[in-house]
């Protein structure tokens, strides 16, 4: 049985990674065609272009993960059915449900790998790709940021008209602190600030304190800003959600909640970091009845059904993301597609005889 388990799992993994390579290539080629005129117009070097798409690949790998799993089940299990290997297993006393276990185990391994890529590789790679995209229209330093909004870990909200990450200086700084009820407690304004000796030294700075939203103290001159945020935090704060690690997302969520705000987008994103990898064994579970049914309705119908499943999952996932940022609780929005598919998988398996 161990030999059979390894055979089934290895075949699925080979099909999965082959499907991933194919889908990543298709995704990148389509994107290249869309951007080719712009790349050529600005004279983007080929090396930079290659670097851009290499850094974009981990994010694409995460996006197409469920589709790759569905295609892996289609091709690998379909091959076993066509060559009567699956029938031979049944004749040897291996039940259909027992034969599913190696595929599900392999899908869980894929989920762990996808989670690793999504946490360790994809955020920084996506950051590098976005920097290339930001600077492709001209020689603009990615370390000079304008109209920067940062929700600090200390609960402070920072607005900087310009932040220079090379000199660690700020022009036009405003810092706000709110109570947990969303009432303004404290405000700092400064013409500029520079990071010296592990603290922010202000130029033309003053502070104002509030109670119940009413000013009770100030404005008073302020020379130094006593906060935990460093220049690195300003660079991190400018990151898009897709560029943040799980820990950085947690920090941003705490900062937003500390400022009296509900970080729906960040909450959806952090729950999706878990729900997306877990989707792999779920889509495998629901794909198996479709593939096994292909011997009754035809290979083309089974292939079409698998593609339809992939399309439905992507639609549900994106719909859940959208609803989670609006009307649904973020956790429900992030897990909506998985909830629907796992219920459907149980129903299909109970009703399908194979």
C-alpha cells in the first residue's frame, strides 16, 4: 500500500508543478503582451524585464494554485482511469475513498509549500516587482515617497508630505493619536523631521492635546518626537497589502485598530493567507467526482467540468474578498469560496458512485 500511495502522490505532485509552470508562463506572457508597447516605448532593458517577471512569479504561483490542483487531478487521475489503473486498484480491493487519501495528502503538502512561498518569498518579490513598475516611466527613486500615510504600531497615524528614505528626513509631518473610541487625543505638526540618534528631531514642531475632542493644551513647541516608529516603518507602511508578510499585516491591523479604524482590507488579506493554501485539498476533493465521472460522460465533459470548477472557485474567491471588505465579516469573506466548495464536495462525493 505504501508503494501505491507514493505512486499516486508523486504522480499528482508532478502534474501539479507542471500545471503551475504552464499557468505561470501563460499568465506572464499575457501580461507581457499587455505591457510590451509601454516597455518598448520607455526602452526598458531586457534584463530588467526578466527581473520583473521573475519577481512577479511567486505571487502568480499563489494566485493560480487552486487552478493547478484542479488540472493536476484532471490529468493524473484521468490518466489512471483511461489506462484502467484505477480499475485495477478497485479489483485489488482498494476502495475509491482509500485511493483519494494520497492525493489529499499531496494537496496538503502543496498547501504547506504555497503557504511558505506566500509568507517568505512572495511579499518581498512582489515589492521588488512593484518598485520596477513604479520606476519604469522615469528615473524616480523608490525611497522618495510623497503623501505617505502610515498607521504606526504605537497607534499613531502619520502623514508625511514627503519622506526620503535615503536621508531619513520628512517634509511636512502631521501625527495624530486617537482613543479606542476614535476621539482625537493628541496632535503634532512639524515643518520637517530628521532621524538622528534613534529619534525624530523636529523642525518647527508643536504639539496639541485634546480631551473629548476639545483642545486643552497647546500649541506648545516640540523639538523631539517620542514614538517607536523608525524610518524603516515608514517604508513598510507604504507597502501594498500584497507586499506585507503575515507579521507585518498583524502590525498594521493593530495600528489601525489602535487608531479607531476597522482595517477590513487587511483583515481580509490576513485571513486569505490561510484560506488560499487550504483551498488546494478542498478543490482536489471536489474535482475527483468530476474526473471519475468522465468515463461515463466523456473526457471532454470531464475536462469542461474541471475548468468550470476552477472558474467558479476564482469567481467565489474574488467575490468573497470584495464582500469581506464591505458587507460581510472579513473572515467570512476570505473563507467564502472554501466553505461553499467543501459543502459541495461532500455532497458530490456522497451522490457519486465510482
